[in-house]
């Protein structure tokens, strides 16, 4: 496995400067965002697809530092009930497939999306309970009328492009846990893979090691994000884990995103990485930084150090079932 970085954490910095910074940390691969919610500071498909020179400059910049691209990311909601938003996010997805072909990148990461609850809806509706029956009916409509028709067609485009879709299990989207991921994969086939981000599973109460084993045993693990989550026990006891307060109100929230190792200890990350190895995953572990208690440089350096020096190097002796 290789330590990588999702470069949006340095979205305001030119890519070559970012690559120099990452090379100094011995990062071996990058995940580049092409648009939608993450922006496209380092991989704008409109520019790269229209200008062969720009595409070649990107290739040379990476090669000069012996850095590869682990995935292209376009986290959006192509199922959004607002047709303008859905159309824009869909177009970015299609352009990203084309760019992946040009760059010979075989994995595109993104969300499953979330529709509204009826044809005239204007906002997404993430259904989390079965009663009153309106919710069950809305969920059935979402999957039957929006999710499966859209992704069945797009899976064919991905196959033709030679790309695996790395669906990220993310609350707020219809795929948010292993069960919903497998529901979509069962419908689409092997082209539907998983971008495994434990940070979104920790706060749901999911055992990330067991989840990783289930996804890996199915041959569905195509990319990994490294981001941690810390739970605030007193706030969880009072209010549970569903929390709509802004992320920067760390002290008041039930949970907060943290740098690797600052939500769950080294043992958990050792067990998780060992599980990836046990199921045959040998790709990137791509670091995200969304820690409001650390600077970007500090958080990234700590994550790289833990993964590279204390987890990956020691992995062969770890017991993933411990």
C-alpha cells in the first residue's frame, strides 16, 4: 500500500508547489478532484480535456516527482432534485470519466447522490427511519425511480471507459453504510466499487474493521481515504450521534473529524490497515484533512507519520482480528 493525499486540502496552492511539499513528506500518490463539491483547483477537466499541452504538463509534473494518481474525485449529487444542480454534477462526472481515460486512471471516486422524495421536490431527502410510512414510500421511490435507473446507465459508461466507480459511503447520500453500498453493487455489478472512508462510519457506530473485511471479501475495495473521527462522549450521551451543528463548533458537537490517530488510536488503524492487506488491497491510502483543531501542515504531517512510520511498516505483525 502507498500513502497518498487528496490534494483539495491545498486547493489555494498551485499543484507543482503542492507536489513539492508532498514529495518532501515522501507521499507517493495523489487523488485529484475534478469538480462538484470539492472544486477542481488541481484537475479542471474543461482545461485538461481541451488542451493537450496542459494535460502533458500535468503528466510531467507528476513524473518529475515520481508521484502517481490514485484516483480522480468528483464528489457531487447527480440525483439532486434541482435539475440545474443535477445536470452540472452529472456533466462533471462524465467529463471525469473522459479525463480518467486520458490519464489512464482506473478509479473515479464520488457519492451515490440523494434524490428528493417525489418528482416535484427541490431539496434532497435522506431517509433514516421507516415510520411514519411516508418515509418508507419515499425511500422506495428514490431507489426505484432515481437511484437504480441513473446508476445502471452510468455503470455502462464507466465500463466502456475502463473505470471503476469508488462509491464513498457517506451519510446524507443513499449509500451511507455497507448494507446500502451492497444494495447498489448488487444491481450494478463489479464496476461499483467502494472508496472506504472510515471517518463517516465511526460516528454511525459501525465497526470499521468488520466493515472493511466485508467490503474487501466481496472484492469491492477500490480506494481508501484516511480520515479519523473523534466522538465527544458527554455530547453523545445527551444528544446521540446525529448532529447538525457546524463542524467548527467542535466542543459542542457529538463528533468531529480529526487527523488520523486523533479520534481512534494507533491499534485501530493498525487493525484496519492489516485488514486491507488481508483482503488483498494494495492501493492508496489517501489522506484527507478536515481537522478544525490542527493546521493543514500539522495534520497532514501527523497523518503521514502515523501511516508510513507506525502502521504500514509494522503491518505484517499486526493481527487484524484483534
